[in-house]
């Protein structure tokens, strides 16, 4: 193997079920970097949320955020895809008909949302470090920033509403099942896989030089964009069935154990 890039999803993949990073991950990234291997955090989370989590090694990482709508390295925005305003308006109008749905309009500098109530706020706060409560998220996004993703929190029911919303908007937008509670709307050419292909071109890497790990259907394109694409054993059944390789579950430190098989002198804590 001549691996030069390793991309890892966060929730359900790198993090365990208590949202903890693996022991030794920071030092592992440092050791991989010394070997010329780039580490990409590939997440649906907001950039500022990821920065807070990885502050000690932020300059060693590439951040693929908002399911691929944004890519940052050392605070430089390398890649950005915004949702056309007319489609953003239609999505918010349609989502407003879903009982208890809480849309979050995620932009480059912050995320805008109406007051979601305490329960939804606890869940939203896990993924959006910068968020601004406004009366009209659409108006705020159009006036002050560009929307790169609309994430819709619908507790435990994302899969229920996904088919109809994909039918409604799938011709114009990427409509992704991002978790049990989350539906994501992005520009039509946005995915983690498209962002990885952008990085491959930028860094001069072939798919055979890249490894990726994911657990949910928003990771599908990413796993297909690399040769060494690993679905986590705990992942969505459709993702596991489609993946070239399967890693041990996130509760058994699957990412680190798999990397250790390739780079035994780099991985700490396994």
C-alpha cells in the first residue's frame, strides 16, 4: 500500500458511542504526517465545531465539513458550494410542513435557526458550534452569508421523510440521510466523495493512495471515491453491503485498528 490520505467520518465512525475520540488519535495524526500521510476529518459537522474538537492538531488536518460543501486547511477555504437561494426557499417551505422539524441553515460563518426549544437545541449544539437564533433563518442567510447546507433535525424520523423529500428535490439538490435524526440538503454536486476527488486532484493522488472510513449513507460517495473504502461494521446496512472493505465497529476502535494494520509504527493506543 502507498497510502497518502486517510479520510475519517466522525459520528459512528471515529467517535465511540459516547462521542469520545480514540486514545492516542492526536499523536497518531502527528506520526502519520511525519510519514507524508494527510488526515482528513470528513464530517457533516460545522467547521467551527470540528476546530474546537481538534484544536491541538488543527494545522495537521484537512477539514471536509458540511458533508463536503466546505473544505478548509489552516483556516483557508479551499472549496465551497452554496445552495441557490430559490431552492433554499423551497426547501424551508417544504420542511415547515413536517411536524417538529427544526431546520438549521448552515453558512460559512455561522448557522441560522429559529428558536428550536431546549431538546432540539441540545442535539443541534453537538454539531454546530456557531449558531445564531433569528426570526427568519432564510432572510438572515440571504442577507449576511451564503447557505452551504440546510440540516433538518427531526428526532428519530429522518428515514421516514427522506424518500418523499428526495423525490421532491432530488433533481435539483443533494438530499442525504445523514443520521437517524438528520436530513441534509446541499447543492447537487456536493458530497463527501466530490470533496475527496477535489483533494485528490489538488494533491495529485490516485484513489489507490487513499483510504476512507464511514458509517452512514452520507459517506457512500466518499467510500466509492477511494480504493480503500471501509464501512464500519456498526454502519447502515446498505453502506456495509456496498463497501469494498468493512472495519470493526466504532465501539471497538475500528478506525485506529485498521490504520494500525497499515502503519503499525504510527498508531498510538491500539
